[in-house]
């Protein structure tokens, strides 16, 4: 090893504490980047492979009832490649030992074989045997939630008839990666499940012999999806078509791509923050090292080392630290990535996961690390090599201080000399102070960005389910039903209050914009279901006109007072212009509300209801659920409260782990910045502080000068971190607005407190370490050395 | 300061067999090899010796910055050998003034504030202004160190050392970083504060000329006291030349 390299290694050893702290920041950034990027890559590849292998359809359509012979015509529609007709129906289920309402979706399988599109991946058991009427294949999450295995029995109410079913297989489908009940927020596999039955049996049960009510199709290469959908809609209209839609609007696919998008965002932002902080830390540490080695550099140059040699010397040192972090980060990231991959595998129920660490990801991580490291120290190294040797051999001129602005304003008398020292240090190098604050605040911001979702979610739950949707149970009928059904419901034991609703599928149009949704008709003075205005006050739906959610109004480009064209997608499929009477604030779904009577007039099918919201006596819930499940016309019973509770339960542990990891990451940053700043301050000022100790200041008094400065920086960083985190969070929320969710940006006190606590704890740990060094100040050394 | 005949001068420091051994890696350096010494109240003493003779080590132990390996040192009745870090800090805080070769001023504090940082923790200090007046820097009190010459900085350091009205003033090569002309101004300042405040003043130097201003000269060599002599003709600092 050359002597100059040996010097580098020893310098590195001499600053091992700081080097390690910086390497850890690099490590965290690289680990975050490598794990998230590799998992992203694995998920994308897996999803693609899964879709291809199992022939996930490009588009879907639902009709009321269409004859099978229509298929030939559909196949010939330009742009269509292949078609699979099916029967799909909502069912209510009784699971032995589970008292709450369970609904499901049953989809038909061609007799004795896999469907052409949306093939199943059979995990256990087999598909339904041809001609077997009572065999059923369950989607895995549902089967798992109830511990059902092939051979077990369940009961389904198929079109009003109790049908005992035998589980013969457990399967997965690309179509139901996320099995979410329509109108629900998240998967709740205990209360909603997907299952498959033989085509003949299901057709018989739902009066679909020789007919279908559901369609999946693939597009011919190069076909324009919108044109195909329009052609299909035209073709299916007379069979009660409810509007075909492409893969992008498919709930499961939409949900999953949305999650991937968010993951991708985090995978980009988080590592960048780490690398920026690491670059800053390297900058201040190396700048200090170079300042301390001013004379050594001069000697090297005096003996003939070139500027390039000296520059390379420090660049090597920096790269060693960065690459140490990158290597550790890659190993950790690979390990975390595999773990994350397994988590996602379980969460998304992929039949397999192609996890690997693509060399390109490693190369990018190393490249980014090296770039951040070099950018961080460029200026310091350049300054080092530019100094003429003769000048460098002289001691650096004494630091120039001034009285600070605050003091010149006449506030001087309020500060004792130690405090003035602190203030003047800031004023002398405001940029460094600012960057230090920024560095610390970024750790605060990371925590807020990671955790505010919980707060937003709580807020949504509070508003949506505390003010707007106060029902305990939602009962949906198989088809619009006479108003007498409401009285029947209201008279059931355990029902305290019943409120009818009517849902009508529609396409809303305004100018060239349109949106497929459903209008919900509610009573004039609702007690349970109350849309709220932008101030979250319950609003009254007027006797005529539509109340739209804000985002839906935005999508259609309408305001209160404008008219929209309503194309009813059921019954006589009327089209009417309806005025927009007002806007409602709603965080979930894109709804349109109307007075129920007015909606019924619009649909033209007489006064009918689609279901009812119930307030119930919870003590009698089990009995009531059983009674409702037995009713042939009850299509679904949904308990939102339970769904939320279940969601909370399943996410609580994940959330805790996530919070812990995030806190760790943020702690690494805060510690890295505070510790390194403190070490440098100590190195720059040890002489000054030791002199004060000699003059009789106690350890505590001396510590105040150094640590007081850090305390001020840390305390300033926390509110800035709040601001940065809030800004970034608001931007994330903005980018995440979808038709399914319109999350508001809400920041809870607990999140703020946690963010502040992590920063303070990291600062405290650094302070304790620094304080130990402070206690070992060399009091004698300073008397004999030159400044 | 001279003593009137007949009165016994009060002993401020008393050392017995004071020994200091530094462990420098695998080498043991004997900095002091059994020093027996008494320093008296109000006197101005010059410690003379070549580099490495042990004079700084002796002053460091007297000033409570270092502890002896063996032997004892008393400040008045307090046994410094037994004092812990807290007690030594307390001792320095209230009784000792230090002047260093390289001034060791706080660059971020003005002249006045450099003095104030000490007076604010002292029991019965003079005002920073008075201390600065005493060293002839009354008109520079709001200057930062970077705005002062070396000699001026050293005088601020002296003002800082004496402002607490210490009973001892320890100066380690106070003129070591200065040219002779500036050095004499600094020595004049020391002479004046010794005279006016009556603090026992110990000045370390390797410059034999400076010994002429002392009442007593203690010579050290190789960790031992080789000579203690009382000056019969004390010179004023301004009459010194080197």
C-alpha cells in the first residue's frame, strides 16, 4: 500500500465514529432503495406473468341477461380477440360457527374445465367436476379466513334457495387479487368472499340457462379499447348492459396498480432524502477534516504531490465511506426486499413471486451513492487543492465574528456570553446552520410522510362513519322492491330504525365528459345516511336535482346550477337533463345523491327501493343476521363498522412494524446529522471550550455552549420538519386522489409527537456521546498549542 | 510587592516531593522529580528553564489542571493532591487566573465579553471594564479577537485572568508568541496587576532577561529545582531588553 493510502486508511480509522454514522445514512438510503425497487420490479414482473399465464381479461361487461348466441356476434366485433361469457351473482352465505352476515360473489366455471379467460390457480383440491351441482371452489383468502378446506360444507342462498355446497378446491384468480365487496373500502375476507361453481348449476339457479350476465374479453392487438367498449355497449344495451369497462377500471386491477404507484413513489422519495442528507454530512465532515489537515496538504504539495493526487486522496476516503454504506445497504436491502416480497406475496395472494435482485438496481444504487458522495465533497476537496502550499502551511486566519442582528437590535443584555457565542456561531455560518436544521428536519418529515395516512384514515372514518353513514347494517335487495319491504324490515326484531334507499346505475354526461356511476336516492329527511356539505354539516337533498361529490363534479366539469345529462342504465334506459343542486364532501367513492322519489320518477319504474340502512340493537344482531340471510330477496348484508374494525385489526401489526422501521430510519438520519454536527463543532472549538474549563467553567457550563447550539438547531428543525412533512404529505395526497378515495391530508397530534420524539431522542443520544468526549477535553494541551 | 521586615510572608503554595510521570505509550517521562517549594503571597516569581525542564507541568499542577503522580501540593490549607475534578474546577474558578502563550480568547466574544464570561461566574470580580482599563485596553472593549493585535489579545487575556481578583495568577510563556516590544507591554501589564491587586504571580519563561523583573527566580532543569534566588535589584518591565 502506498504511504498516502495508508494515511487515508488511518484518517478513516481516526474518524471511524463519524464515518460509521454517515455510512449508516448511506446504508439506510441504499437499503430502502434496493429493497423497494427490487420488490417493485418483482411485483410488476409477477403481476405481468400472472396475468399472462392466467389470461386476465382486458375488459369486462355486466348485463341483465343475454342469450349465449349473442357471443358469436360479440366475437366478430372489431377489436375483440376472445370472449368468455359467465354467470355471476351475489349470494349470502351461512358459515358454521360464524354469526355475522357473510356475502359473496359466485362466478361460473365452464363445465369441467378452466375458463378461457381469468383462469384459476388451484392451490388445493380440484375444480368443480362436470355435472356436479353442489361443488364449489373458494377463493383462498375467504377459505383461510374461515378455515375452510376441501371437504367442508357451507350453505349459500342462491336466488332465494338454500343450497348446501361442498368445498372441493381452494383457488386464486388474477381477477380477484383484491376481493373487495362493492361499496366497501378494503378486503374483508371474513365477511366477503369470491367462489366458483359449475356453469350449469349456477345457470339453473339464476335462470340463466342458455344465457349469461357477465362477460370478459381480450382485445385484438392494436385495438382501441374505448372504441371496442362503445361497440359492446351498443350491442349489449338491449340486454340490460350496464356499461363495459376496460382493465384499468377493474376494481382489483385498479386497486393493485394504485398501490404499486404509491410504493414506487416512496421508493423514489425516501432514498433520495437519505442520499441528500448523507451527501451533506460527508460535506461537513470532510470539510472539517481538510481544514484540520491544511498543513499536511501543504506538506504533500510541497513535496510534489499534484492537486489531482491530493483530490484523489480525499475522494478515495469519501468513496470508501459511501461504498461501505452501499455494500451494507445492498445486502440489507436484498434481505429486506425478500422479506417484503413475502409479505406482498401473502397480501396480494400471488400464486408465486419472482423475487430477485436485478443487477441494474444494484448498479443504480451504487451509482447514486457515488454521485451523492462526490457531489457532497466536491467543493471541500477543490478548496483543499487550490491552496498554495506556502499559504497552507501558515495557520488559518482566526475566525471573524460579528455581533448578531438580534444583539444589534438592543436585545444583547438579555443574553449571557455563552448564549451570545451560540448566536454568533449561527450568524457566522448561517448556511451550515440552515443545512443542519434541514438535515434534522428531514428525519421529522420522513416520519410524518410515512405516518400521516393513519391520521387521514382516522379522520375519514370519523367523518364518514360518524356523521355521514351512521347505519349499522346495509341490506341490499336482489332487485328494486316495493316500498312495503321497508315496513317488513322495520318490523323485524332488533331493527330500531330503517331508512330506504334506491340505487340506479347511470352514466352522467356533461359536454364531452362522462362518468359511469350510480345515483343513490335517499329520503327527504334522512337520519342514518346524511351527505355532508364542505363544512361537514349534514345537507338536505332537495326534492329535485342532483347532489354530486366534489370530485365527481370536478370530473364532469360542473358546478351547482349546471345541468348534467343522466342516462339511466336500467329499465327503460331513459335520458334526462337534471340540474346539479349542490355538492357534497365525501372521501370514499364518487357518489351522486337524489331525492328518492325524484330518482324513482327518473328511472320510471314506479316507487321502489334497492335496499335499506338499518340501525339495530346490537344484542340481537346475530338473530337478525340469520333472519335477513334467510330472506330470498336480500342480496347482501353489510356491516361497515365491522369491516373497519376488521381492517384495523389486520393492519395494526403491520402498521406497528412499519412505524418502527420508519422511526429507525428517521432516527438514523437525525442521529447522523446531530452527531456529526456536534463532533465537528467540538473539533472546531475544543480549544476554546478547554480554555473555558481552565478558566473555571464547569463541565455543565461548557456543555451548554456546545450542546445548547445543537439544542437550538434541533428545536428549530422540528417545526420545519413538520412543515416539510406536511407539504410532502399534502403533495402525496394530491397525487393519490383516485375515484375510489379522495383522502384528505390530516395530521394528528400523535404523529407530530412521535416525529418530534424520535428527533429529540436521536439528538439526546448524540448529545450524551458528545458529552462524554467533552468530559475528556485536554485542558493542558490547549495551553501549549497554537490556535 | 515587598514585605515589611519582621512580618512572615504568608505561604500560598507549598509542595513536597512533587513528582509527575507521564506514560507516553511505552515510554515513561519524568517531568517532575520531587519538587519542594513554597510560594508566598503577593510575590512575582519567574520560573526559568529550558523547554522540557518541567516548568509548565509544575504550573499546571499548581493551577489545578493536572494532578501529581506522587508528593503533595497545598494551596493555603487545601490539599490539591486530594481534590477531584469538581473541587479543582471550583478552585480554578475562584482562586486562579491563567494567561496562556496563545491567549486562548474566545473568537466569538468581544474583549469585554471574554472577560465577562469569567466575571459572571466569579464571587467578587471587578467589572470587565475596570479589568480592561487596568491593562490599558479600555478603548478596545467591543473589539472581537480577530480585530486585535497579538499584544492586545494577550492583554485581554490578562484582564480576563485578573478580573475575578484571583489570589494567584499563572502565566505560561505569556510573551512567547509576541515580539519583544509587544512582550514588554504585556509584562508591564502583569507587573501592574501584581502590584495593584497583590496576586501571587508566577511567570514561566525560558527568557532569562525576563527573570530580572521578578522578586524571586526559580530555575528548573530536568524536573528538579536547580536554583532559587531572590533578586536584589528588581528591574521594571519597561527597562528590559531582549
